[in-house]
C-alpha cells in the first residue's frame, strides 16, 4: 500500500506538471503554432523604400524631420507641433477620444510605430504616402492651422541651411505673400489664386519636402518586443517559455480565442496585427459630429490630392503607383469602412475606434459580441458569444501585446 506522504507528493508533482503543461508549446496544434509564428515581430518584413520619397531613408532627412516634428512654430498659434497629438511617451498618440490641437478634430489620433509599412494613411486612407499624410494637419484649421507660403518662408528664414543640404537650393521667396494657401481662409485662398503658377509650384515643392522630411523621421519609429513576441518565439522553437515570456492559463486561452473562435485574426493579422484594409464593423456614429462615411468619402479626396503617388511632387513613376491606380473606388463595402488599427500596445491606449466611441477593452469585446447593425452600409462582423472567462481571457492576451 502506498504511503500517504508519497501519494501526496505524487499529487503535488502531477499538479505542477499540469500547470507547466499549460505553458508548453505542445498545448498548441501545428496550425496554431503556424499562425502564432506569423504574428511575431521578428516576422515583420524589412521596411521597403518609398518610391514617392527619394529622401525617405536618409539620416539627414530623418534628423531634419525630427526637428520639424517637435517645432511648435509649424502652427499658426506657435503652440502646436506634431508631437502635441503624437506624444513620444504615449505611443505617439494622445489617449483622447478626439485629437486636440488648436481645436478639436472629429477623429482619434493614431499611433505611429511601424505605420510606414502600410499603404494607406488616416482612419479612412485618404492619403497614400506617409509624407502626403504629414502635410494635411499642417493646413487643417483645427490642428496646426498654418498655410503654405508661411511654411515656405519659414524654411527660407529659419532652416535654409538644413533644408538645402537635403533638397537643394530654395527659390527666392523674398516677395512671397506672408499667408496664402489653396485650403486656407477666404483671404488666404484669394491671395493664392492671385499668385503666378510658377510661384505656387515653387511653394508646393517646398511644402511637399517638409512632409518628406517629417516622414523620414516617422519611418524610424518602430514597435518594441513584447511579452507575446518572447512567448511566440519559444512556441515556434518548441521550447518552454521562461521568465515573463511564460503565459498564464488565462492568457493562453485568450490567444487561442484570438486566433480561433473569436475570429480576431481575420483582420488583426501579421506581425503588426492589422491587415491594413478598411472594414465596417458597426461602430456607431458620434452625436454632434458630422456624418462620417469613412473610406466611402475618402476616395475622391485621395484621387484629387496633388501630392499623391501620381502627382508631380511624387518621386515615383506611374509604374510604382499600383495601389492608387487599382484601388477599389466605389462599392457598398466602402460605406463606413475604417482602417484596421494595429493591436500592438492597444490595451494601454484607450479609448477605441476611429472617434473614441468605445471606452474600454471590455466594451470593445461586448461590441463584437453583440455585432450591432451599422448606421449605414453593411457591418462585416458576426456575433461571438463570450463567457465572462472568455472575455477576461481575450483581454488578458491583448495586454501581452503592450510594449515592454
């Protein structure tokens, strides 16, 4: 007959073995291991050159762009910079439902880590390059509130040497109007119209180069390794995770839900946890804000943008602009479709959705569980019923994607 203390020892050993087994790679099927491997940060492809910006990967341009990114003089009030909303210690976003600069905008600030890997920019993809995106807030009245001739004069007066080392000689702007822009106030638009075509072109060229420098800096902003990445490397290697890479049973359950029953992986896939596409997920409009149709209303603006890939200020030839040339320009699926955000670091940056409509991760899971109808168009999501433990597990997993 087995002695009592030996039986107790065997039970304790068995319990310990079961606890360890929850963290061992053998707890996943081969298909699950394959999917987990694809989500590792180490699987992120090398950032490709931007054919529209020949200075995209030049250190001098990135350094100049960093200076411009933090320069509050790139605003009409001398207070706002890119870093006002894209805060360096806050994942390059601001944690607010709606961005606040000179005024309050209609959408949430997006983080910047590895953003250059995507083909479209803004929540609705209304720009097709990082540098073209950087130009929009500079002229937006509620953001920087500036104008093109003021920015061109600033380059000549404050940054001539640095600008010319990268982009070549500046034109003679001594007679340039102080404030003029095709997108500014009524007075600024009138002055812009009165300028000669060559003068407007020279200003637009300098303006585009400001965006290209800022983009060169933003291309250097990258995600850092997370607990999930360390766990996934161990799973793929067939070894037991150690230290903080060891997942709890709840975190493993959440990961299995994420890549399985919950269908999160359908849109939040790849090393950046985004497919870079646009989806209608039934997110409700915000009372008091203009009707926001997402991608459906962005296409015309993108096509008409003089700074797009096919425009004269792009450094690319038409053959490099396939994304723009062959993109879907209409269709019901564009209605209220918004860009899939990366989930890396998302647990630490509430609120959620394009205008901060949902306050917490718990409420996000509830939204996808309920799968409400869209205000217009057709929502793509189907309801998934979560138990309380399932919801807690999914959220526990998402927290493993936080930086650190």
